[in-house]
C-alpha cells in the first residue's frame, strides 16, 4: 500500500451516483455484516476526499480490495415489498428476485435470501398484495378516489410496521433510509425517491438484477455458487479505479447519474441507451444505506421528510435557476465532503447528526443551508458540501443535478443576511414571490435577491455580491411599494447595517454619490433642537428621509415618518408602509436619474414649508467628495448603476467614508465654476453658518425660479441657461451678504470675466441641477466658496465634527 493510501479514481463527489458509491465502498469494507465470513475486510479503514477523489488508508492493497469484493462481499438486503415493481408482485420482473429467493443460494446471499423470505411471508399475512399496486400500469393510470388512496396508504403503513418487526437487523438500515414511519403516515427521504423508486423504476429490482440476474443481461455473480461472472473483475476495477472497460450494461440508472440515464443527446444518433457499470449501481445503493440511522432519529415527528433527512432540504432556485424551476424540483441534497481521514463509524456518526441550522432554526431550503455553512451551523467535521438538486425529467422520474460546491467556512455575509431577517422580512418576501398571482417582475426581483444573497454567503463575501444584493433590495422595495395588495403582507425592508455599505464600497463615484444622496434627511448625530425637530425638541424628526421619495412612507401629522421610518430621531430597525395611498413625497419615477434627482430637489423645497422647517432639508448623514461630483457632471458617469444602488442604500444606516479629497483637488475640467457658484445656495444654512460663510442668524434661501430655469435648459450646452441662473444666484447671495468677485453687478472686477468667459458653456443645465442635491462636506463646501466667492470665508474655516467618519 502506498504511504498516502489508495486513490479510488472511480469515486468522485459528482455525480451523485459516484459520491454514494464512495460511501458504499468505505461502508462495506468496514462492515462485518457485509462479509460472507462475518469479518470486516478492514474495520479500521479510513477514508477522506482529496483532489476530487476518495482515498482509503487501509491494510488492504489494491489487489486485496478487489479480491474482497469478488470473493467475500455479501450484499445488504435492499428490498422494497411496499412498492409495486419490486419483484414481490405477480407481474413484476423477477430476473434478480427469483434467483435470490431460491432456498439454494450461496453463503454471500444467505442474509439477502432470508430477508426476501420473511418479507414475502409478511406480505402473505396481509392476504394479498397491496391494493392497486404500482406494478399494474393499467390500474395505476385510473384515477383513485381519496378513499382508495387513504386505504392504500394505511395498508402500506401497516405493512412497513410489520416489516420492521420481522426483518433481520441487517435489512433495517435500508428500510430506514428508503422510508420513515411516522404517526402521520409514511415519509420518503428524497435521496431514494419515493420509498426506493424513481417513477416506475424500482431501485431494489435493479439492485438484484445487477447482482444475480438470470435474464438477458447476466448479473455480477452466480446466485447458487456465489462465483463472480467472467466480466465481474474488470467491471470492479473500472468502478473503483477507473480502469478502461467496454462491458457496460444497458439498464436504467434512475435519478443518480443524469449523464448515464440515456435519452436524447446521450450518444450519437437520435436516442441513447442508458448504460451503467453494474458495480456502480450496486455500490451506490450500498452507500445510500449510510443515511439510515440519521433518518430514523430525525423522523420522529410529523415534519416533512425532506426537512429531517440528513443534509436534505427543500429546493431553492438561489444560485442556479429560476423560480419556475423550483416547481420541478423535489428537494436538494448537500453531500458532505471531509478531508481528514476518518473511519466509517465516525462518518456515520457525523451523518447521524445530519443537521444544518441558521439563527437557531433548522435549514429548510438551499439558501438556508448556505447560511448555515456561513455561520458554521453544520457538523464541524466537514470541509465542503456538494449541492445536488432533484429535478423532474419526464413523467414521474427525476434526476440529481450537481449545482454548486460550497466551503463550510464563516462568511461576513451571514450577518448581512441576518439584517434582512428582522421581523421575518426575508422569509415573507420569499414566500410572497412564490405565489401564483405575483407579477413576473416581482418574482424575478426576488429571485435576483436570492441569487445575490447566495453569493455573498460565500466565505469571501465578494463586494460585487453585496452591491448586487443592495440593488435587489431597492428594486424589491420599489415593486412592493407600488402594489397596495403586497404592502398588506410584506413590510418595507428592515434597517440594513452600515456593514452593507462598507463591504460594498468600491470607491467609485457612482457608489459614493449614491451613498451621499441616500443619507439625505437622516441625522448624523443627536440633532437637539435643530431644524429637523423645530418646536418639538427631539421628540420627532421632521425632515423627510430620502427613502420617502422612493416609497410610500409619509403619513400626515407630527413627525410624518415617525411610525414608518423614524423613532424619535433614530432609524427604526423595522419599518412600516404609509397608511396614505399615494403620499406626495413619492416623486421618484421609472425615468432617468437626473430627472428624478431634480424632482426630489423640488419636492424637498416644498416640504420646507409643508413641515414648517427652519432650514433647507438638504443635509444628510453622508457626503460625497468634490471629485465624485465632478465625475457626476461628465458623460462617463453611469447613471443607471448609481440609481440602482441608491434605491437600495436608502434602507441602510448611512456611512461617512474615510475618503479625503485628492491633494490637488478637483480640476477646473472636472468641476465647473457654475457648480461652485450654485452649490452654496443648496447647502443647509446650518452648514454655511458653521464654516463662517454667513452670520449666525443669516440664511440664503433658494430663488423660486432657479431650478425651473435649469430644468428648462435640458441638455443644451451653449451656456445660456446656466449663465442666466448663475447671475440669478449671484443676486440672491448678494442680498444675503455673500458677494462674488465674479458678479458683474455687484463688483466691477468681475465684469470682463463674466462677459467673455462664458462660464456655463459645455454644461448640461439639467445635470447641473441634479448635482446640486448631492451633499458635500464642510471641507468641500469651503473649497467651492473660496473659488466662486473669494474672500467670503475667514481663514479659520476648518474641518468640523460633522465630517468625522462613522465607518469604524
């Protein structure tokens, strides 16, 4: 034996048939019951996965291992007398059943034959086979009344109970793996179909045929002598070590190996035959027995079997398909992979636990299982899990498709997903998306969210997935907010922690601009008796959050969003929709970003008087860099990406990033003078006072026609509309005591510059208007004032506490 053990080249984690075959190999050589002589081949054998193959550390060499299976292997009693087509009924195929049920069988089949005899006698004690057996196609096609169905189910339940009390112990692991007897009836773990069959294919019949068939295709062994057939050794080498072979049989393989199941495109020509190495099929079912004890222990309630079977959960389209595909999926099986050499008894014990939990709850579907892996809510002995989905192929048959491989490792994404669980929001929105009456747009948006969450639960928690999830949350919030019927059952998204923005940050202007705008209307510190709570102390925060312009959150009365978004001046962790059908604050449409930003600017000016605010409601908890604003004003800025991010960011706790301006500052090419002249008018008066631009009691109101003039200028770049607006701005700030050297009316020094400089040339007026909503920090505003209004600020202007980061 090599120092690093035997590498079983034929045993890989995929397809499912190969994974189960690997388990079966380790189980059989460790089991005394599976030896014709009652002694395990190597009870201390250890197995592990390495380089996509099963490795064995055993006292057996390659030849010894092959010799054991050829001369000593005693098959487990794999039978299903509760199924039609299992060989127990008159019209069943008995090519394998007949030889094994003979009283003259080889020692290696004695236990199997005994199980068949007892099962046959037990069936006889019921008087006749089960009513309407599956093996009678004509009868099975007839519609059954509910009374017939109940009778058939009751008889099956009684039969299984009788079998458990009469079969030899060696037969019980398979029985417990194939079905589970509960107080509510029989449950079928999806790994073995519906009690050991796949549609009309009974696995147990195939198992017996491959062992000892006396039909057209001979089995691996002679039932009477126990001797291997002339092709048995070659097939075994191919199965375990991947040696070349041509003697594959034409036979159905069922759900376990889609590539071997035949059908269209399975080979050249129009239709391919199902070909399989009989050893693969035999060892595969021997491996499925591994999951017996876990199924027995977990199925002690009336819960669905898929929720209790080891590492088996309901199907979820997250990470692989669409919502519509879930209807064709029976379940998911997450196959554990371990890299530390372990004896079969250790592996079986880990499988017996077979649980995956997240947040104290048992995983119910694929996304839940991914969350469990990200929080180490699974057995610590496993390093990875191979995800399989059981999908309907045609008629009643299924196939197991390999979907994904996921490491069992902690992920920072788990805490992010947990934010969405507040108030059960994530579960409700996912259930809502699976209702038949949901529009396709909503269903697709929920699917997009699930895909992004599945991705961010990876150990690396890629920032791109966090950004995708933020966008998906925003898209869902808009879709649900637009539909009153959905709002009745699904609340707005809960508060997303700052970690969402910190982990999604890519430093791009689109991201920083979206983050800055999303924080508008949210206090960065305790506001005391600021304009946001005028006349009310800190009882209510009255400035509308940016989210109120995208979704119905605004109610009437004091505080406006006090029961939907704010609690005092704090952000609510769980939000509520507005009771008003169409709040006037919702102005964000499905058009372009610029138009929506201007609409928000205009609405917030209206809200100043509606809410009785003392200041312009343009302040926020976040700021953009001037270089980001400069990028926004160029044609290269990605409006769609910024808009998608913004729609999700409004539901998050804002972040002030550590992102100082470049030392050289924004150049004239990236930040137009016209912006420097206009932005101070759209800065909160509190901010202007803080940096010394206006007196303590001073204020600079927004001229009534300023925004309308810019909006009317549209995409024109001739500078005329911008020039008129800048002149209007100079006049307004002059009356408030802020004088620009470039104001030809107030100062002769600027006349020549104004007449010939054509300051607004090349700037889109509508884009300039949209840029005025973007909050900038004190340092940035100071820079703008010193450029457009030189001498207006004291030399002592400096960074204020409002600019300190909260990103720690």
